[in-house]
């Protein structure tokens, strides 16, 4: 294996594009395939930052809020994702307020791995939070994925490879690949349950290479990176904003 190949990983840019997806589609910001008899994800509000600038005058400390459907990815469209047996859709939810979490200041995230065949009757209406930070609220997009090979960011490479003339790590919304370190890094995260080194599974980007941004913004126009455990995606995830 060439030295360059060692630092290559497969990646998929989701490549969002304004559209009108249904719950049966992969999308960003569209309707979620959610069964009527299952409680919708809910944030208890205990980590809300009461000074949330987008909601002046509203007391949101300890106020429970529904999560917002942010990303839905079907296995048939994105077989690269580590779907646990018996699941074929990954649903990503954001609580679209500022949270003072241990490692980050931003929206909170929930992942749901679902078997679409088991959803018989859909929820009639998705709960909507009474207040949201506009910067975390996605626009509605269909996806036109672009598959490519991504090379490690210079921060992740050993010193003698740091100046190599490799393509830049993408800051777009993507599956897999490498972390686009900007203000921090490089960092490694261990699974809090089993100690295995986590891998970046999904990154939500402020700036898409296409210029068709989702109009959300993380940190200082950076990325919200979601790291999962390679042993078990149900182990606790790590969120990192860069
Ligand atoms: Zn919340
Ligand atoms: Zn683990």
C-alpha cells in the first residue's frame, strides 16, 4: 500500500439541494419516517443555555423541547453507514437551541437507527418547538450524493507528510472521510462505554462545496461532527464542533 493510500478513506458528500422530499426519501430537513405509537425524541432542557441569543426574553432553561428532524438516510442510498442488523434508516435529530454540553456549545443530537419495514402508521404531525435558534434549523433538501476518496487533513498526518500537496479535507456535509480540523484538533475520542477509538461517521457542514448551503451554522461557520463507536453505534456518541 502506498503511503498516500494509508491516509485515504472513502467519503460521501450528501450534496444537499433544495427540494421536496417525503418521509420515504433520504433528505435534510424533510419529514421523518416516524411511527404513530413511538414517543418523539424530546430534550429535557437541562443543558439549555438560558442566554440563547436567538430567543431573547424567553426562559428556556430546563424547558423541555421536541427535537427537530434534521437528516434521514436510507441504507439503499447510503450503504456506507454502519447500519446495525435489522435497521435500514438512520435518523438524526437536533434540539435547535444552544446547549452547554461537556465538550461543545451548540445543538444537542439524537441518532435513531430504524427498521423502515416496521413503521406501519406514521405520526400525524411532527411536534415543533415553540422557539428555535435559526442558525441550527435546516432548510428542506433532497440529496445528490457524491462519492470520493478523502485524504487526511494535514493536522492528522505525521510531520513528514504535513506539507504534501494533497486535496483539502472537505468541509461539506458528509459521511465518513476525515475531520476537517480548523479551530481545534487533531483530537481523538474514545468510546465512553468500551474505550474503542471512535470514528467520524457524519459531519454536518455550514458551507457546502456546491454553495447550496443548508443554512445552518455550527460554531464559527464550522462543522458539527458526530463520532460513533465502531463496535456498536448505540454506544454514546461524541459531538465535536470545529
Ligand atoms: Zn435541548
Ligand atoms: Zn464502544
